[in-house]
C-alpha cells in the first residue's frame, strides 16, 4: 500500500512539473509575438508613417477579437428579444461586422509581415497567411499576450526601456 501511495505521489508530481514546463514553454512562444512587434518598431523607428501603419495594423488584431466578443455575447440576447426577419437582420449585421474586422486584421497581418521582410526582421506571423482560422487564432494570441504583458502605455508611446535592443535583430 505504501509503495502504491509513493508511486501515485511521484506520478502526480511528474505531471504537475510537466504542466509547469508546458505552461512556461507556451508563454515563451507567445512572448515572441510582442518581441517580433518590438523588433519591427525598432527597425522602423525613423519612419513615422510606417510606425502609424504598424500601430493601426496591430490594433486591428484586437479590434477583430473585440468584434468576435461582441457578436458572441449579443447573439444569445438577440435570439431572446427578436424573431423572424428582425432576428436575421441583427445577426447578419453582427456577422458582417465581425467578417469586416477579420478581413482588416488579415490585411494588417499581411502588411506587418511585408514590412518585416522589407526591414530584414522576423515576420510577426509565421503561419499560413491564407488560412483565415490561423490568423483569427493569431489575433487572439497577440491580444492576450499584449494584455498580459501590458505596461499601461499605448502602442504609440513605447518607452525606450521597453524596446528589446537598440538595433533590431536582422534575419
């Protein structure tokens, strides 16, 4: 009985440690999104027009996530309060808004990657650029990472101590 108890305790500790390692690995991988973004910002720091576009494209990622949130939290209420054509119209309007934000986010991800290529830094998105679901997941991941690593400053007021390096990493 003692042996079984010890074996169970060992397995439990092993799986807890495995979970901790996996969690740290996941956070490290996700951290790369912001690092890649900061590298791109550093590479473009002398071009205010590019920085404005980069900021707008990064904001589009969160705006898409917000559009999904609004749709998913509104639809159950709409289904209770409306029926027939009015129900259909309201759901279609929410879906159109979500799709428009998704299209904008896709355009932004493509442009961010193009800018990164032009500047010789690592692309922000490394998945299949033609896969809408992969980009949707990327928008979610980027938004969560930036939220979790927030400093209380907007993307346009990044302090120098937040930057990764004085010089961006080049491929």
